[in-house]
C-alpha cells in the first residue's frame, strides 16, 4: 500500500509541475500569440450580434512571426505578413505598447496537370507588442516590402534626474 500512496503523491507533484510550467509558458507567449477573427466591420447592432456569435464559433489563434530588436537609439520591430498591402495595416502606439492591426485577404488558384488548387486565407488580426523603452511617437517610421513590415521606433532621450540632496525639516 505504501507504493500506491507514493505513486499518488508523485503524480500530484508531477501534475503541479506541469500546471506551473503551462501557466509560465502561457504568460511568456501571450504577446507572441495573435488572434484572428472574421473579416469586415460590423455595422448595425444585429450585425454586431451575429458577428460576435459567429466569431465565437470561429475564433482562431496563430503566431504572427515577429522580431524585436532593441539598441541604444531605437527599437525595431519586424513582422512577417506576406500577401498584404500597405493599406491593409493600422499601426499605433498606446502607452508603451505597439499595436498592429490588419486584415488579410488572399486568394490563389492554379492548375498543375490534373490538379486544380484553390487557396484562400482571410481574417482580421491584432498583435500587441510591449516596447522595452518609451519611444518618440513623432518620429516612428514604418515600411512594408516583400511581405515584411518593418517599424522603427526611435527611443526618447532619457533625462536622468540630477543629483539632489533632500533636506529634512
């Protein structure tokens, strides 16, 4: 019987470790996960309700590959978004978070011998990337070339407080 009790305790410890690891992984990866939803913008209240009900059935998550480079002068964010146009993006900085929204609409059709291939991908996405430092919002630049969105965010020059002695009254 002691062996069965030991097995239960061991399994409990393993399970706790798995749950702790999963929670840690979820927290660390939360900014790398992108939510994709249905295309289009709802208009009337009925349309909004229908969109909410439909999107709950079709919620999709995926990884929108991104790289963040932090050097002393700027933060550079590169995101892979092939098949899109410049007009498909909406980029903004709120507090110290870069928010990139877009809508992807891709349709391809080809015939190879006896095979006819039709591919389509569509949906809205939003990606929020926490910035490692405050940025100068008036000097942000974005470029989109060959499926790569590159955003350059110049850092604000830090003003370190000068040494100041505080008198005690």
